[in-house]
């Protein structure tokens, strides 16, 4: 009887620790975003690159996805044949 109660208490403590860690990890980005700006005020551009860089990143992502997909389907075709 006491063993079951002890196991329940330890599992409850473990679950509580997991919930606490999850809550801290969830709140930490919010705290990082909510920082007070420095003496110069908030920066004019929040990102250090211009509008054309978004297109470059989008193109690089699409090319990378195509390369990975082609490799996957070629490997799948050779293993099933």
C-alpha cells in the first residue's frame, strides 16, 4: 500500500517538474521580446537585411526542398526495386 502511494507521489513530482520546465520555456521568448529599448530608442528596421533578401531566402528554401525530395524519392525507388 505504501509503495503505490510513494510511486504516485514521485510521478506527481516528476509531472510537476515537467510542467514547470515547459512553462519556463514557453515564457522565456516572451520575456526576451518585451525588453525595454536602449537609450537610442527602438531601431528603425527590426531586421538587418533588405526586402530582396526575403526572396533569396525563399528561393534557397525551395531549392533545398527540391534537392532533398529528389534524393528521397531516388533512394526510395532503388530500395523498393
